C-alpha cells in the first residue's frame, strides 16, 4: 500500500512537469539531438555576414517580427501559396530585408547537412540562434539562448494586422503593445536599442521632417535641427521610395549603446525612438544606459530572452519541425 501511494505520488508529480503544451524552453536543448547545432548556425551566419553586412539588421528584425506575430514560431518565414497569403506578404511586414530570410535558410541547410541533425532543429530555434549571433558579430553581447521551440502550423497576412508597433507610437502605445506580449516597459526600452544597427526607408519618418502635424514646412520639435537638416538632404520630398538611411548615424554598423546617446541629442529617427527620451517615465532608463554600456548589455540580453519566449509552442500538436522553413509541412 505504501509503495502504491509513493508510486501514485510519483505519477502525479511527473504529470505536473510533462503536461502537453507546458514544456519549457531550455539552454542546450539539442545537446543529445544535434550537439554542434550552435556552432553550425554560427558558422553559417558568419559566412552570410561576410557576404553582406545587411545580414545583421535583417536577421535581428526578422526575429522581432516573428515573435510579435503568432509567437516565435518561424511563421514569418513561410512563403505565400496560391491559396494563402502568408505573414511576410502583409503590407505591414515593413519591408523585411530578404537577407534575414536567406540567413535562416542557409543555416538550416548547414544544420540539415549533418545526418544526425536532419529535420531535428526547428526553424524558430535557428532564427533565435541567428539573432543572437548577429548581435555578437556586430559588437554586442554574446549570450546563451533558450531553445526547444517548434515551428508554427499557420501563417496568414491577416494575422499581422495590429501586432507590430508603428514608428509614430508614443510611450503609452509602445508600452501597451509590448505588454500584450508579456514584455515589460524596461525590456521594451532595451529592445528598441536594436535600432543601433540597420536602415529605414524615408517614408517611415518623413512626417517628422516635412509638414509636421499638417503644418506647412514644420519640423518635429523633438528632432535635433542639425539632424533634421541632414535627414531632409538624404530624404528630399518625393524621394525614390527604395532609398533607406541609417537608423544610428554615428555608429551604424556597431551594436552599442550609442542609440541612447543619440536620443539624448534628439537624434532618434522615429517618434517611437525619441519618445523614450522625451517622456519622463522612460528618460531615466535612457540616461542610465547611455552612460553605462555594460548595464545596457545585461538588460538587452534579458529582454531578448523574454522576447524569445513569446507565444512559443513546445509540444505537438501545437507545432512541428519544418523540413523547409518557407513551406508548412
Ligand atoms: C519599439 C517599437 C519598434 C518600432 C516602432 C519599430 C519600427 C521600425 C521601422 C519603421 C523600421 C524601418 C523599416 C524600413 O523602413 O525598412 C525598423 C527597422 C528596424 N528595426 Fe524596428 N521597430 C521597433 C522595435 C524593434 C525591435 C524590438 C527590434 C529587434 C529587437 C527592431 C529591430 C529593427 C532593425 C534591426 C531594423 C533595421 C532593419 C534593416 O536594416 O533591414 N525593432 N523598425
Ligand atoms: C488550393 O486549394 C485547393 C482546394 O482547397 C486544393 O485542391 C489545391 O491543391 C490547393 N493548392 C495549393 C497550391 O495549395
Ligand atoms: C512585403 O509585402 C509586400 C506586399 O505588401 C511585398 O511586395 C514584399 O515582397 C514583402 N516583403 C517580403 C520580404 O516578403
Ligand atoms: C544636436 O546635435 C548636435 C550634434 O550634431 C549637438 O551638438 C547638439 O547639442 C544637439 N542639440 C540638441 C538640442 O540636443
């Protein structure tokens, strides 16, 4: 009888930990399944980076968009078919650069080339590792990633609507859309510093440099006048819509805390950037990280880890491991 009770308790206990759908992400998830996965991905990302530096911002932004639409499940990778317009073809995909997709596809091919690893590592985890790798390749912190995500089973253009923050957002709007994803305001401020690398098309901020607030010739008063003049010369009225300029004009290729120093000089490119320094609630955090690069790096790692947990699927039938990242199995 005693034995039976212990046995039953054991079963009850165990079931607490292996409930379907409640499995946890963890570091070294692939230790037995595909032991070298992290170095295989890192090598593929490094090779891609040597071909084009756009790899850095393109991959980082792809990870963010994936996590905010339908959870971190590589649904952003799926290509549209005759019957389905996928996530990436929503107009609000905000012109994701093709090199982010290509980075994941190349890394997946490198992983699958190892027989033990073939179709054992999810596209969602490969994107998570690649996002970590581009941050460290551009001078940012290197950190251990949690793994064990499955790939999502659907991807629709409609699912993107309202999920992504807009460059016109103020602090309250940013805080609220990140809170919807379980991400704190502090993490949101840290993640915004991803704009220390990469580019924006002129139309994403032209409202700040031309006829601001509908007033002919007006410039956003929270924009540095010298910087505004520079932006006007780089993005004249009726500029070719394919023109894109650096988000961080001071250290564009380096992942660093210059983003926060720029905000102090009113050189945040989007309203959503500059509001972090203009609003008294977030300003102290901006000032702290502008002055303390190590504190920023720690905060960014925490925030990326939390971003990587958004809406993850860790057990079937919620997801699977896609054979081709751009096609649902
Ligand atoms: C806080 C709210 C955010 C807003 C409103 C926002 C908005 C934007 C916009 C409008 C662009 C320019 C897109 C284009 O014209 O091509 C951009 C670029 C970028 N964003 Fe964000 N973003 C936000 C947060 C983030 C986060 C959390 C990350 C990553 C952790 C991120 C990473 C990037 C990167 C790396 C680029 C440059 C992309 C490239 O050069 O291809 N952003 N963002
Ligand atoms: C599209 O849907 C139809 C009917 O639902 C199906 O027969 C066809 O195979 C689908 N085509 C693709 C490309 O998925
Ligand atoms: C983003 O969506 C537009 C359609 O609105 C499409 O033309 C473009 O190719 C898409 N970008 C990517 C990288 O798929
Ligand atoms: C505008 O930027 C310049 C550097 O380009 C800086 O010296 C100046 O202090 C900034 N102005 C404001 C209001 O921050």
